[in-house]
């Protein structure tokens, strides 16, 4: 597989009520085809969030956005563009980071989470110096992270992402 230069093709999901920001690396091939985050059928992100938030698993982009907004969660990625082989985070090079400061200026972000080690490392390298806001790195929901069962992901993510009834709209 050859390297391809990819530029992030869709906008972050956030509003002024967002309190949690979850960052991935860059949309996968399937996500780019579907024009929305975590679009691979095997990615456990939406199922995991729905479980942790006691929500039905969203199917459409509108349902996914609704769940995020309802629970004050913003999502985006740390990479605006890079060279990558397919969807392989380990192949990422020549990174141009996103500028998450615009989300932090408009929203009331209390905590940043990185979905996976690569997102965490890239956040620390490119975003932390700009924001001064530490990120908690959580295990990736990617199907490539097969060592982490759904139950293990729920337990670990659940220590950080909790249902906050008083924060709901």
C-alpha cells in the first residue's frame, strides 16, 4: 500500500455547551467515505458512547450529532492533513495539526480525551503546547485494537466518560 496525502474533509462537532472533547487522529478510509467520524462498521466508538451514556446506539449522522450535543460532547481529530497508508495510524507522517483552540474558545471544555495512543501522542506534540490543557489518553475504539474487548473498553472509558444528568440539556 502506498502513502497518500489526506486532508481532513469534515468539520468538528461541537457547540458552546460542549464540556468534553474527544479527539481521534484522522478519519479512516471508511469514515471519509461516509463523511463522518468513526464510520467503520467495526469501530466501537458509537456503541461504546451509547452504552456509557445510556442512549440508543445512533445509526445516522444526525442521530450521532444529537447524542453528542445532548451529552455535551465535542469530537474532532488532531490531524488536519498528513501522509498515511490506508487507515494505519502507525504509518502517519508529515503531520499538519488541526487548531482545536477555536473549539476551546467557543465551548466550555473541561476535559480532553484522546481516542488511542497515537491520538494522545500527537495531541501532546502538537496541541498541548498551544492549549496548555492535558489530555487523557484512552484505549482506541478502532477494530485494529482487537486486544481490547468491548467490555474492557467500557470499563476503562467508563472511568472517565460518565452519565451526568445535571449536565444534560
